[in-house]
C-alpha cells in the first residue's frame, strides 16, 4: 500500500521539480542577459520626447560601445559620473519581491544614476550651433533631424565645440527641455561624456505595449558628415567658444 502511495506522489514531485528547474533556469538566463547583453531602464523625464516618453521602459544593448562601436545618432544610456542629476532617492521601501526582480533584470533599477541622450558628435568632431537655418552642423555639415520634438529650438543655446579623444557630445531630442552637453559647457568636463561611462545603446521600447518599437539611429542624417580632419581646420580638440547662457533646460 505504501509503495502504491509513493508511486502516486512521484509524478507530482517530478512535476514540481521540473517547474522549479525551469524557473531557476529562466532567472539565471535573465540575470546573464542583464549582465552581458541587455539591461532594462525606465525614462523619468521629457528630455527625449517624442522619441522616448516619461515612464517608457527600454532595453539597452550592452555590447555598445564594446565590442560594437558607438555611432553618431545612437541613443545611449550613460552613468552620471559628472553629477548632472540630483542625488538618487533610496529604494529601501521597495518590497523584497520587487528588489529580486530588479536584481535578475526583469525590472529596471530606479535607484541608479543614469541619463539617456542622443550622440551628436564623436571624437574629433566639430559640433556647432547653428547655421542660418537653425541647424546643428557637424564638421561643417548641417543636420536635418527628424527625431526632434516639434517645438525644439536649437538656436536658443549657441555653441561651438570640438569633441576630445575618447569623448562624445550628447543632446536630448527635446532640445528646449534637455540639460545635456550644452548645459554643462562651463564645467571642468566641458559637457563631454567619457565613452567609458556609456552603459550601452538603447535598442527597443519594451513598455508600454502600445509603444513597443525599435529605436533607430537615423544613419541617413549623419551619413554625409565628413571626417573630422576635413571639417575642423585650425581648431584644437576640446576648445569651446564663448556662448549665450543656457535657458529653460530640464533633465
């Protein structure tokens, strides 16, 4: 009788073990993906509208900038090692379940200090605002930027910079409400972001479902930009011209 009872229990135990193994493998895969391939972030501000909206959840490709290169037009997430943001609020009030999901990569970590912007200039590029039509120029080539928020006004923050080696110049798509490289030109960094601070390239909007889409880098906007040595005669890398003060920017 006892042997018959054990046989009846065995299928249930086997099923439970199988479920436990599947869950453990899924969590392990999620952790590995978060660590080496893709990582989740959420958007807290309007600085990248209409490309990214407040509370969008995005997945970032961690293989950029290494081993895959970073390009003009890429939307990147980078660490705030220059203190562009106010101090982060503690997430100690999050429940253990939410913290566990964050740890394995199923939820974005809202406590970490990161920013998301679009790469406009890479090492050696001379980035200038603006030409007679209010367009940003890179190495003398004017950019027609279809990703900009309709109300964006480049001319409100004129500048003329050359991107140093190992750095990038970043700007938000909502130019009137983005405290980006332009806002920090007078700081020691000159507003440039170290490539080593880049976590990765934003690849997709994953949530909400109605906005799920692949994020483009708009190569057609930058394909005709000449090489830096063709567009920057006579100006030293990292130099900045005197410009008008920033107005109306937000994070």
